[in-house]
C-alpha cells in the first residue's frame, strides 16, 4: 500500500496538472477512489475480474474513454498522448495502467470528467463517496458509500474534523 500523502503529491497532483484538470476536489476524489478500489495499490489486478491498476479500471472502460471521449477532444487527447510518448501516438493498451501510475490517475480523472455529475466540494468526503458510487462504481457495482469512507481509514487518509 502506498503512503496517501506521497501518492497524492507525486502521482495524483502532477498527473492532473499535466492535463489541466487539477482541483483539490479532484485530487481528493482520486485518492478516495484508489483507496476504495485497490486499498491504495495493494491490488493491481482485480481478483477474479478484469480491472487493472491502482484505480481498478476495466479495459473496456479504458478503451471506451479513448474511443468515445478523447477522440472528440483532440487537445486533451494530445496532452495524454504527450505524457505517454512510448505509444507512438496511438491509444495505449489498458495494461499500461498496471505500471504507469500517472497514466492510471489520468484515466480515472477522465472517467469522472466525462460524467455530467459535479465533483464534490473540497473536504466533503461523503460527497466524494457519492460521486465515486454513482460515476465510478455505478449502481451495478458492489461498492457502497460506507465502503468508500471506511477505505479512507484503511489507507490512513487524514480527514478534517
């Protein structure tokens, strides 16, 4: 498991800044997502499932983001490709999320960005849990708001009193 402060400082924040989608709310949402999905890196491949990386994104979701979101946002697509130069300008394979933490964070942020649902306010962890459940985990997923909130304690995420 990664240290939450270092993961935020060295992975999430620089990744989001690199694609001009940084906010403290987005940073907190991604940290919570990584905690809920993989216990902040304890699992890099879903047990008995296809999801990959710290954010546990399924390859089909990854490919859909490229084919149905980034394809229609050429500037954002160029930014992401620029950050993954070893792909030759093509859509990186979903497996890159296993080894490239920054790329995995970018893809998770894009999934939230594609949704019409607004991000929670800064330090609103219950709101972040709601956004995660509705956008990332979806109504079909087995995750719950309480699971998200409990995962923060497991990952030693400091929350305001």
